[in-house]
C-alpha cells in the first residue's frame, strides 16, 4: 500500500511539471504574383493573396460595425494597410534575382482587400 501511495504522489508531481501544449497557428494562402515589365525591364510586381476560410473568419471578426453581415470597406482598407506595412520587414515574401543580384522593390504603391464567399483577399503591388 505504501508503494502505491508513493507512486501516486510521484505521478501527481510529474503531471504538475508538464508544460501546456501550444500550437503555432498556420495561415494557408493561395498566392499569385505578377511581374511588371516595361521595355524588357522589370519595373514592379503585383501580388494577390487569398487566405484560407478559417483565418479569414478570424481576421474579419469585429470589422462589421454596420451589422450588414460583411466587413466594412474602410475597416478592410485599414487591415490591408496594416498587412502591407507588416510585410515590408520580410520583403513581402518576394525574392527576385536579376543577373544574379537580388532585385529591390519599392514599397507597394497600391493595396486593397476584399471579403467574398468567406475568404479574405489582399492585393498589393508596386509599379
């Protein structure tokens, strides 16, 4: 009986030392990139990112102030601005080499966002 109690005490202590499980959320994106050429020279890029339905639903929570069932356009525009500004740190996840050298892009000069059929789509680019 003493061994059983000692085993249960040790087991409870070990269970208390366990770390909680934590998961990194993933976002699935269908991305389309277009390079803009003029006179044979690379002049810019256009990106279209469509986010997965689960992330889209979370991203637009609280953006429907008019209770219309759709996020407000001005709220989507502000969210697009936040996304584009945040992506600059990672070069918009875009890497292009020209003659072996990394090409540098200007900041996106235009960006927008829509929410249709339960999915959020971000469009941005620089010319």
